[in-house]
């Protein structure tokens, strides 16, 4: 369990760093392209968070049923 939390935190930091790079690049190059890529990163982050929450809820239900 602790390992999964650490992996999730590492992944979220990686995605945040990627988003920050896109923001910096967007100010130098095409702002529209960077914004579009940033939205993709945000969507990926939200999908990963939702999947993790669903797994946690499922696990909690199984524990409750025991």
C-alpha cells in the first residue's frame, strides 16, 4: 500500500514537471500549442487520480464486506 502511494506521488510530480515545462515552452513558442498539451497532461492526471480513487474505494468495500 505504501509503495502504491509513493508511486502515485512520484507520477503526479512527474506530470506536474511536464506541465511546468510546457508552460515555459508555451511562453517562448506557440502559446496555443502549449495550452493544448497542458490540457492533455491535466486530463491524464485526472484520469490517473480517478482510477486510483476507484481502486481504493473497491478495496475499502472488500474490507468492509469481510
